[in-house]
């Protein structure tokens, strides 16, 4: 049975950092690209970043470029999202998702991802 479980969310002040983790199991991790998304109540889910199955390609939306860093650890089947210089506008539920894909590239479209976690809340407030 596949699992995708996010952790690491919490309440931080503006300018602080958080590292989100995404633990995966039940599928061949190295065949899957991973994406991070977030959603604010009442708004559509927003793609933030993705990393290719072999980790060679990473992409970032303009809203997080330069502040967030995605990475993956094949041995641990984990993906991370390091979030620095957090802003109140980053407050949202953050989701990790996995989508089977060849070794090259990753995409933002939600239809590219089969396995989704339940999300972890990130709140940025003073």
C-alpha cells in the first residue's frame, strides 16, 4: 500500500525557516517525480516546486524561487522542502505528491501526480 506523508509544518514568525519532509513508501521511489503544492482555504491548490525522479531537475514557481529548495534522498525515500524567509503569504496547507515519470524533468500539473499526502499546515504569523 502506497503512502505519502508530510511533516514539519508549524507556526513560525515572518523571516524564519521551516523544513518540510515527505516520507514515501509502497512504490518505486526512483521512478517518481515529486512535487510540492500548497492550498489556502477558498483558493485553488498551487504548485510550488518539483524534482525529477533522479533529482537532476528542479523547478520553482516565481513565488518561492530563491527562498525554497527542494531535494530528495533516494536511500531514505524522502523528499524535503527547505523554506527560508517565510512570509505570511506562505501560510497554507502544504502537500507532497508523487508521479511516475522518466528520468528527465518534472511538471507542475496535478494530473501528473498519482499519490498525494494529507498535507501539513504551515502558518507564518507574528
